[in-house]
C-alpha cells in the first residue's frame, strides 16, 4: 500500500523507512503478525483391531501347545525311568561277538540271543517247528533233566549249525516253564546234581546274567534215550516263568563248538 512522505509529500511505499525523494526518515508502524491459528484436530474413536480380536484364540493355542508339551515330557520321563530300571537288551563286552553273529528274538518278544552267522533256526510260530521237533529226540534231551521235571515246559526255539535246522550236528534249544519259576538257581543246581546215572555233571555254577538277575549254568554229559550229548545249559528264573537254554553236540563235535556254545548262552536274555 502506498503512502506520502510527511516532508515532501511524494508517494512512498509502506515498507520504506527513508523517502526516496528527500531522504526524510519515515515513521513506519510495525505490525506484529498474528500468531498462527492451530487448526482443530479430528479425534477418531479407537476401533478394535484384528490382533485384539485374535487374542483369545492365541491364548487358547498357547494353552493347547503347553498341555501337549507337558504330556510329551511326562511320557518321555516315564519311558526313561522304565528303561533305566532294566534295559531291553544288554551287550556283553566280554564276549567275542561281532558282525558274524545274528541277534534272534522270539516271536512273542520274550527272549533274545545271538547265533553265529550261517546258523538256521525255527521259532515256535513257524509252520515247520512241530515237524522238526518230532524228527529227533535230541531236542528234548538237550534240556534234560529240568525239562522232564516240569510237565508244562514248552520248547520255543530250535537252531542248528547248518543250513537247515537239524539236531544232527551242533544245535541250540530254548524252553520255558511256569512251574520251574519257583526254583532258585541253587535249587536247580541241586536237582541237576542229583539226577542219577543219566546225567554226568561236569561243572555247575550260580552267577548273575547281564541284567544282574541270578541264574545257574551246567556243563553236562547226557546219556538219555540211547543218546550221548555234551551240553551247556542255562537256567534263568523269572517272576512268572523260568527259561532253559541248551547248546549241545555229539561227543566228537562238542570240543570244536564249546566256545561258540558259551557265547550263545552268554548272549541269552529274557525280555519280560
């Protein structure tokens, strides 16, 4: 906006401090600029977010996962406690067993033992078991005399050192009896020692197996039913049944197999 100089009357600008025409100092009025006005802000009402809506579902999922994790931990602890009491299978570091040996477990998962590679065996569940058992009296002779005392004794496994299961050469028998479970290893040892002329006792011993359970071992010369067998026997009593394992051969074959027989019986373990 234009104004006039107070001295010379010439026009000047409102922003001039000195007149351009006469040099008169002009009186100017400095107007303070009004402070900026603050615009009113719009306040929006808080809306429920998706995260807030999902919070109950997240808490439910966490609770479910937490419960499943706890149940899994409890189950693992129970399994570890059970295994800690007695391992299912224990390896004997004193034996010479290696990759030339094969672990064999009964069909009912009640026992296990190791056999040399190349041996054949039949489990009681095999269709040929009964036929093979009837072919020779040697199978039952091998677990004499304790097998004869217990009428309920059942043979569970037959194994032969050849390509087929036969008692003609070296062989192994496993039997089980509920009645014999009442005997201690010492009582079984005494009964075997008193068997009479049919049993020549070469050696007997009471020991503990790999699971620290008591057992009795016998080395016998059996003269039963016109058969002459050299046998190593193992008597292992359990709470509900006792096991008889025997490894036998004829007089001429026994010396070369006696070491393998000892390893076979050392690997025997009940699993129940």
